[in-house]
């Protein structure tokens, strides 16, 4: 199933390096670099902290049993419409791959 406005597909960057075995700071750097590049976000200390906090909130959503669409909707709401569905799909997919790969099976194909 490919993404639509209601169900965006996760699109992880093919250049996303393996984060297995990296410490938290290194994971943050990989995550921020990947997300900033794809979403064209400027690097700021406050912005970086907010993006990382969003990634951890995404993982907590999956930890609590939410499904893909619920996590996407909550993430879109949290960004107050500043990210479109494709961007949110990328953010959620990349968050899972970097911070909570145990939830990779919750991501839709595509």
C-alpha cells in the first residue's frame, strides 16, 4: 500500500547508516542529519531538541500500542500543520528506524 494524505508511507532515506551499537549522542546526530536533509529544516538547538523529543514521543506512541495511523495523526497534530503527510511519514519512519527499531513491523510497506 502506498501512502495517501490519510495514510502516508514511511520513506526512510537510503543513505541512513546503521545505528545499531551507536550511543545516544551518535544516534541523535544521525537522526538529525537525516531528518534535516529530507525535511529541509534549519539546525537550531531548540529545533533539534524538539525534533528529537518528537521522535521519542513517536516511539512512546508505538510502545503504548498505538497503530501507524494514530501515531501519524498525533505527530501531524503536534507539528500544527507545518509538515505535510509525506514529511510526517518520513519523520515517523526514520524515528522508528533510529530510536525504536523493535516497532519496524508497525510501519506500513512502501
